[in-house]
C-alpha cells in the first residue's frame, strides 16, 4: 500500500510539474495584439476590458495591449501595423476607401448593431422633431457628412435647413451646455451623452436619426483590422474576435459587473469619478451590442452599402465605393 501511495504521489508531482511547465510555455508563446481605441475608455470598449480581465484572451493564446489613439487616429495606426486592431466608424472610414489607394484596413466587427445617435435639446421647446430645429441653434463640428445628415433629416420632416443657426463648437458637457443655453441642440451618442443627461437630471427631448431615415442606420463604432495581419494571421484574428465577442456577451448578461471591470481597467483615470454614469451607460448599451442581430459583431451588407451609396449620391466622397467594400464577416463565428 505504501508503494502504491508513493507511486501515486510521484505521478501527481510529475503531473503538476508538467502542467506548470506547459502553462509557462504557453504563456511565453502568447500572440501579442495591440488594440488602438478611438477615445478614452468608455462603454463602447467594455468587451475588450472584460475579455482581458476574465482571461478570455489568454485562453485563446493571446496577450492584448489596449492603447490610446495618437492625434492622427486609430485608422492610421492600424493601417501602419503599429496596432493590429483599432476602433473606427463607418462614416469616418468612407473617405479612406473612396480613393485611388484605399487604406489597408477592414472593419471586422460591429461593436453595437445600430446607430444610436440623434439630437438632444431642452424639453418642451419644440425640437423633438427635426423640423423643430428651424430658428434654433445647433452646435456643429462642421463635418460635411454631419451637416448633410442634419439637412436631410430636416428636409425629410418638412423643415428648412437654411433656418438652422450653426454654432461651431465641440460640446463636452451636454447637460451643462443646454442648461446654460449655450446652444439649443446637440448631436449625441445616447449611450454616453444621453445617459449622462439622465444622470444629471436634465429634462430633454431627443430624436434618433434612424427613426427619420433608415439610411442613417450605419455602423458606429466598429472594430477595424490591418489587412496584412488578417491575411497572414487569420486564425489568430478569429481567436481574438471570438474572445472579444465573449467579453461583450458577458457585458450583455452582467452589465453591473462589466462596468466595474471597465472602471478598474481604465488606466487613464477618466472614469474613476463617473461610477454612476459608467454603470447606467453600461446597462443601457448592453442591450444594444447585439440588439436584433443573430449574433454580436455581424454586419448587414445592405445597410453598409446603402449608407455608402447615399454618401456618393450626395457628393460627400470623391469616388464611388464598390458594394461590400471595407467590411467582412469572415472573422466572426
């Protein structure tokens, strides 16, 4: 019996050493991936932080570094290969594809399924519809696509864009700007700025662009990837996106815990004093990650193509973008 016990102990110790050695070896061989964000960490990015914190990336054989974007943006950093993946937006990508030498990047996953942006204004002042913007002031960053969208939704609603006062201004605190009457209307992404106004207890009106014209249901934000990396490392790219998908699926099921992970993982310190906002934003956006799609991350080619066709029709890009350009569902399981 003593011999049997000794033999079992020896086997157990040998197995433990073997397991530790294998774990160390696998750790040494983790594929390194850099993800460049589009902004400081927010609830658009939660899935990355969850996948990292809960070990989904490590389980997939990947070590991920999440970095802030340079001044020239995540697109250039990703195209140059300094980052393998980044965060961008379908509208921002358009001019990078509508040229003689398109940038070597591809959208490989939709972070949220629908465009959740629209116009916020003070409650009860008639701006709950686009026509109501007539005679009001609107804070603009003077983007051609931005202004064309505002003009289109106003016209679709029977309004006159020429009667809208444009105020060049980048608003960072929407509730304060509206309360102080610095402006009458602001373009926001509801998951963050809309929820921030709720947390600030501002009474407001709001309308979604996609409720006025479905062509504006474009993808914002998206995960982009370096084309060369995709062609040379397809299985690693799939593994990265599968682990990221698990991160977002966890956030869908556990928004409170996911918010805590996001705050903990934010190395910029920008979220430490915004716990309520992050938590409420996470609860709101977790319902939007997949929404009515069959799975997180997939693109609807008709919606993608329709928006780029609209940009060409309106003369907002210098070259027509062929259908199904700039995105793929090939790396999403």
